[in-house]
């Protein structure tokens, strides 16, 4: 793939099921902490994204912390991106929000925005 744009479930904030049965399979019931979420869900997802990107392809990741719920996943997500040898973190942008938590703890911002991380898969033979 040339481009992957993803906004994975934000750990315990995911709630897509319309009934109890649909709700049972969600990641918030499989990971008891943000650390576990990163290891059992986010790292495998980002690893597979890096695997299927073409050299020179771009991964765009929309993810945010929620300090009110004590969920801090931005820094671990950046660490995962940086740990994947074929990916290079090339920048961060902000997705402005009308409402919500939207202030990643590692950034300084006046307006509420969710961070958008942009990584590129290295061309073969380039480091």
C-alpha cells in the first residue's frame, strides 16, 4: 500500500457495539491497562501496517491521550513507531476538534487538537 490512514480504538474509550454481545469483543475488554493495550493491540497493528506499506509509503496515525480517564497512549505509540526499523517518523500535525479531550500530553497547544503522526517506510537500502 502507498498510504495507510488509521485511527485505532483509543484503549478503553472504544465503544462501537450496539448491544452487550457486540461489546464483548472490543479491545477495552481484552487489555486491562494502557501498557497492555499497546503491547497486545497497538504494536501488532502498527507492525503489520509497516509490513504492508510499499517502500516510500506513508502511515498516518490519529491517536490521543485522555488525561481525565488517565489514558496516556501518545508517547508509547511514538515509541512503537520509532522502534520499527523500516519506519521513520517524519512529522506531526493536529486534527482540530470541536469538543472532547484532544490535548496530547507531550504537546503544547492552545486549541484542542488530536495529534496526527506521520511515518514513512524507508526505501530499500536507505537508512
